[in-house]
């Protein structure tokens, strides 16, 4: 039917690949244009294309390993069993040890809020009496700093965890694995954003002296709290269990409440505890993180797996770990967050992206489940369509869909789960992370919330290391 | 540019109005077809077209009256102030009076579940000792039956309300108006579905003796509970506050919980109350209904207004009232519900549509807010797209959008609010109602849930009455 002759006789019908602008220009001129989304593989980077090609012969093995890793994730059944003093349950969290979010760092390299939180933790522990003494101690080398992640723990923002803080203890009923997370302090001036004044220390003392025994008693009386059903319900109730935890926090409270009358504590203390928990719409966040941590730890150390097992930031660096590559961190400078700022603050005040809370995205919720949490766009910016788009775009870089976490707005499609570093590089699509924004100076606290992307460089480094590890020298 | 000649030279481009099938047939044959949704006005009914035409000259006055009515609705600020014995607060609810859902009816005309609930209420009040005695009493004419709606009250399903039952008391802070609703008994065998056995009566006694003083104390200590903010949040958390009340019930509990330690009741009683409320995912429903009732009563008696102020069913008849038409009921036979049945039951077991709970749809939530409650399709059938479609279709028959109730899935568009009988008739689009399905026999209880439509005939009768009332004889 068609020939060169008819081609030039009729109006052109244009198929446009890649840059949308060309399609727009032609459409404006009245031509019929079909636009096809397309990006060159691996952003057109020759080295990355070569690295991906080197993995081609291993594709079967890698896919199989990733299936194994993600099946282990899905098998995890996390249950909150107790609330305990961190030093009593977190392995290696001894006196004069302070854990922090993100990949390992040193006092000298720490960002402002992290330093502020470390000083607060030293005061809270009574290892120093003044901020000056605390700073001298931090500088002296007597304090051992380490990543929460190295101790089965996670913490939001600075993630600072000294031994006397209470932690959620989350056990995997299936494997017996365990993970820990600090308890959420609420909003305003809080240690996790680097504040360390009297009100911060008093709140931490209340959490240690009253909230810890109160919650521990309730959780034990409830016979433990299954976390997965709460997350599953909350994803249908506007939460993504990272930046929005309103439904999950209310559902958790609902599970605990029937046991309140049996708590043997003074009425005033019970009142303080109930008010604290019921007024904190992010109370579930840290529990969500501990559950995500125990889930991702189950997926570690699967040979040939390109699955990301952690994404985390210390406020200076962003690090990822990969199942087939053991305990290595692949790091890059943490990026800025694109979001909405509280009145009086702007991007120039913001610390770069920070905290262990991206363990939620690593496990397939948080930013990956934005389609379940459309109301969040009021908090981080954007439209309801953006929320759906964020989730949809993550299906491309993940290896499975979590049928336990169905998203109503996507007709109950499961959340995109299990990030494959090959897919991230090949599609040049970086993981979407929901996050709070901290002021870059210690002591000021949260100044906004938004969406960030994991740095490309982390995935490049991981891919290089993976090729190094698994592709024999001959090729 | 175009002429008859060119018309026949090129391929036809078809615009199809109305029946979609024609467009499909042409499209299958390869023609370019644009389908336009279209129905003849008023379903093509000549009488209805004439009635609507008679109202044309009054359009300005009617639109203005409807604006007034809907503004009164939006101004209502409903607050739960106390939980009290119905006979002590509901006007005219004296001994030997029993209120019921829907338009007025008599013992002889009552459907099976309503009769069952009436007998249960008589036993609960101690007016009879056996079911047989109760039936004789009901039949004797000694009991005065009346619609809840005639006493500022509403009740779900049978809506049976005798004097000793506890009720939510909801006051409008703005106007001082007040409305009442019974407390939700939970699922299974319950009075509102016509069950009247020992477990039903024991539960009602617990609700009267323990739950009423417990909740009343909490509500008073909380200084009252504002209902609108809970509805507003819950619509962003998967509830439509009629058939799904999971988030709203949890949010209500969260408001009450901090006051629990100060309740001066035996520990066992407090435990029973907390367990009862925390395990009932529909506990908020009756409060939602009372708030909707006080809202709609504010919109009553606006001259020239075609706004629907109540839609309700007694299990036999469906009735609506209209703002400009006083206290008249415009009734028709209640319809069947299209929904999902619990295992072992089917449409042949179902009682027709029943209850006052459609006051929620009348006020712009419930089925009208389905787009805020996509998870509900798992309960009533359909897909997530259906949920959006139900809400979208209701914008056509309503006069306003409630900006206080933004729907995330529709990019925070306000719920369609204020049903205009003219629009219902003109578009031939009937209000969407979410509802439970009761077994047609007394005592069996809920057998499913689904979606119903208000009967067309109610709106036809109301339109006739409106024309009669407001259009002068000359025309």
C-alpha cells in the first residue's frame, strides 16, 4: 500500500522518541504526533552500558538470586515483642558508644544536626554535664561512633542512639531475626533533628522512665503486635508509613488501648503516656522502620543478588548496600530534598537528605507506596497524579510486587518491591524517597518535608563492585 | 473549506450521541468515532420535561434558595457533647414509644427485621417478658411508633430506638440545633438488623449500664468532640463515613483515650468498654449519622429550595423530604441492593434497602464520597475506577462542592453536596447509596453490603408537589 511516492503526498504522521519538546513543537504546528517515552539505556553512559553487558551472561543466576532475596523479604513476619533499654538489647551498644543513621562517619565529618544530636545524647547519658564538656568528649575520641545499621538498628534523621534510650524490639516470627529502632519523639525541637536543649532532654527522660515501661507492659499484655497487618491497612488509609503515619499510629494505639486499665502505674504517668502517643501522628514511623529493617536483613547475603538491602544517609553521605556484596557501603554525597518548607525557612537552611528512614523505601513502602498516600502531597508538594506517578515509576526498577500491600488507587496492585541496581542503572531511574528536612544547624529541628532521589553514584559504584565480584577476569 | 463534495470524498469521522453500542460497531469497522455521553432530558418522559419547564421562570429564585440551604449546611459545626439515655433527651420519646428508621409506618406494614427489632426493644424496656407477649403488645396499639426523623434522631438499618437506649447527642455549635443517634452495636446478631435474642439484649444492657456512663465521662472530659475534623480526615483515610468507618472510629478513639485514666469505674468495666469500642470498626457510623442529621436539619424549610433534606428507608418504603416542602415525605417502595453477600446468602434472602443511614449521602458523604473510600469496593463490589465514577456522577445532581471534605483521589476536589431534585430528574441520575444488607427475616442479621439507588418515583412525587406548591395556577 505505501510507497515513497505516497509518503510524500500525504501529511506526515510523526512518532517522537525521547525528548517531549520536539513532539510539542510539531503538535503546535498542527501535525499529528505520537510521543513515545524513551531514554537511552543507562543514560547513554558507555561504561555503564558495558558493565550491564558484562552481567548479561549471569542474568539467569542473578534473577534467581533476586527472587530468593525478595521471597525471603515476603516471608518475614515482623512482630513488636517489647520496648527495652537499647543498651540491654542492641548488640555492641555499650557505654560510651553512640549509634547514628547512615553509613559510618566520624565526629569531624558529621553534619550540624548530627553533631547536635550526639551532644544531646552525651548529656542524656550523663557522660558530660555541659555542652562544652560534651563537645570535648566527642572530640576526644573516647566515644565510639558507629552506624545503627551495623547493630540491626535504624533511627530516623540523625538516628542517634545511645545506650539508655528505649527501643522497639521487632522480631521476625519466621526466621527469628531481630531489629531495633528508637521511639518517635514527636515534632518540634527533638534530638533526631539535632536539638539538645532542656525540653529535649526532659522528654527523653520521660520516654525512658515512663513511656518505656508503659508501652512495654501494653505490648506484652497484647501478646506482641503484628506490624505487617497494620502497614497493610494503613496503605489503604492514606499512609505510606514513612512521611505519613496517621492511620498506622491510630491503628497501633487501638491495639494497645484495651490493656491500659491493667497497667500498674500512677494515673498521672498513664495520662502523660497516653497523651504523648495519641497526639503523635508519626509514632508508628519508627516501628515501621524496625519492621523494614528486619525485613531487609532477611534479604542480605544472597550470592549473585543485585537487590538493594539498605539505603541510608548520615546527613553528609548517602550509602547503599547490596545483597550479593556483603556489608560494603557504596556511598556518595547526600543530595538536597525537593519539598515544601515551613514558614520562615527555605532551601538555603536545609541540611542534605538524612536518616535511616529510607529503609522503608528499600522494603517497598514509603515513597514507593506514594499512590497509597495521596494526602501526603499536601505535605511534600505536588498533585494526586504525582503520587500515582512516583509509585508507577518504581515498578520499573524493582523485581516484585508485594501482594500483601495492595494500593487502592492502583486497583489494589501490590507495592513495587526489591530494588535491582541493574534496573536503576539501565533505566536511569533513581529510587524515590519521602523524607523530612532538617535545618543544617544543630538544635533548630525540622523545617520541611519533601521528596528526594537516591544518588546515581551509589548505584554506579555498586554495579562496578558487583561486576568485579561476579564476572571472571577473562571477560 | 468544507463542502458537500469533500464530505463524500473523505472517510467519515463519526460523532456518536447516547447509546455507546453504535460507536463500538463503527469503531470495530475501522471508522474514527468520537462518543459523546448523552441521555434525553428527564429520561425522555414528557410529564417530567413539562414539570421542569414550569420551574424555569423560578430558576433564579430556586438557585438562590438552594445556595442559602447549602450554605446553612456548610455553616453547621457539629460537636458530640454527651451520651445520654434517649428518653431523657430525645423530644417526645416517652414510655411506650418506639422510634424507627425511615418514613412513618405501622406494625402491620413493617418488614421482618423491623418487627424483630421492635420486639427486642419491648423486651429490653421490660414492657413484656416473652417474645409472644411483646408481639401481642406491638399488635395491641398500645405502642406508639414514629419515625426517628420526626424527633431529630436517626438510626442505622431498622433504627429502632426505645427510651432506655443510649444516644449520641450532637449539637451544632453554630445554630444550637441538636440531633441524636443510637450507639453502634457492632456486627453479627444485633438489634438494628432485627435480632432480639439473649446476646442482643445483654449487649444492649451493657451499652446502657457501662458504655453510656463511660463514654459520656470521656466526652465531657474531652470538652466535646468536634465531628467535622474527624470526617474530613477520615475521607482522606479510606472512609466515606457510611459503609466504611475504620479510620474515623480509630480517630474518635484517639481523641477519647487520653481521658481513660481519670474514669472512675471498675477496671473490668473499663476494659469491657475499651475492648468494645476498639474492636468495632463501625463505631463512628452512628456519630457520622447524627452529625449529618443536624447538618441537614439546618437546611430545612427554605422557601423555594429544591434541596433534598432527608433520604431514608424503613425496609418497606423509601422516603425523601425537600427543603421547600416542609415535613412531607415523598415515598416509593424501597429497592433491592446491588452488592456482595456473605457466604451462604444471596439476593433472595435480602430485605430491601433499609435505614436512616442515607442521611450521610444526603449530606454529601457516604456513597457521594466513594472516591475517598476506594478500599470499600472490596466490601461492596466493583473496581477502584467504579468508586471514582460514583462520586463523579454525583456532581451532576448536586448544587455545591464541600471544600472542607477534599477527596485525594480527585485531587482534593470537595465532595458533591446538596441534592437538587430538579437535577436528579433532568439528568435521570439517582443518588448513590452505600448500605448494609439485612436478611429479610427477623433475627438473622447482616448478610452483605452494597450499593443502592434512591427510587426515581420519590423525586417525581417531590417535583410534582414542588410545582404544585410554587407555580401559580395560571401557568
